[in-house]
């Protein structure tokens, strides 16, 4: 029988806590994605050790020897993904900007998580900016990747309160808890064929379970 699970690569740059959350979810026999590869742009990424300890194939494509030639760097990533028969790409704290050509190849088959309620606070230092702007709610977003950074159709979001005594560390820790819930869900929705993109909107096929616990958003 052919493997019905979607062969998925997770791309990381560092700690890999979102990767770990997805690996844990993927242990469930009903999870629709098989994590076939973890790829990092940095041999020191801590997440590589975690993945290897779980018996997952790992690869490193170091961006530094490419000396700013992003097309060549992305072409190397593409060849590693193809060599591993990858069908779905999950960016989990992968801190390189991908070229439009690469992004187009993976249109609606590449996800990213960003630690803000997009479209607010694209880019870096999202937690401090949410605090400095006086937001009462902050959160995270899982979206399909488009060539413009942090801009693709939104699959799932989670919101948390911003407390008066929050600093960057306390707020990012509160959001990270939600990232670990929302990202495995979003990967399951896409790998399970339950998402359809219409312009900027992602339509999710609902199941009976969703009436108790909606799959598109979470609140702390
Ligand atoms: C996560 O908070 C993720 O949302 C963020 O990097 C962290 C990676 O942590 N991603 C971005 O800022 C992308 N723009 P992790 O390596 O422990 O998953």
C-alpha cells in the first residue's frame, strides 16, 4: 500500500521548539504528515540534534558559502528537498528570506509561523513592538508563504493577552506555548487536504470535531 502521509520537510535555523512540537504530533498514527527531513541553514542549530535523536533524516545547507547568492542557496535547498521526495515544506524559525522563484515552486505547499497577529508586526522584534504599541492582544500566525515576507494567506492564529508587566521574554514565552499548539494543527490541516486557498483567504473543510474546538484559531 502506498504511504498516504504527506512527506514533509521542516526547515529550521536554531532552537527548533516548533519543530519538536510538530514531531510530537506526527507520532500519532493518524497524523497526515510524515516528517521525512529536517533541514537547517546552520550546522549548530540545536533542533538538528533533537531531530536526529528522534531518528529523523537531517541535512545542513549552510548559507554562508553562497556569499549572498540567494538563488544558488535556494537551488541547493530545492535539490535536497527533491532528493528526499518532499511534498510539503514547513518553515519553523527558518531565518532566511527565500527567493520568489523558490517560493513560487512551493506555492500553497509551504507554511511559515510568525510570532505576531499578522498583518500586524511583520519582520523582527514582534513582541517588543506589540508591547510598545500598547496592544492588549498579541499572538502568532501560521500562513502560506508568498514572496513578500510574512504576507501569505492565513491558515490559523492564536491570541494571548498582553499584560501590564510584560516584557519581551514573558510575552514571547506566552506566545510560544500557543505556537506549539497551533503549528501542528495547521500542518495537519494542510497535509490532510482540508485547506483551500481563495485569494488571501484559506477555507478550511470543517469536521464534526471542529464544532467543539475550531481549528482556525485559539485563545490563551
Ligand atoms: C518562533 O517564535 C517563531 O515564531 C519565530 O522564531 C521562533 C523560532 O523558535 N519565527 C520568526 O520570527 C519568523 N519570522 P523555535 O526555533 O523554537 O521554533
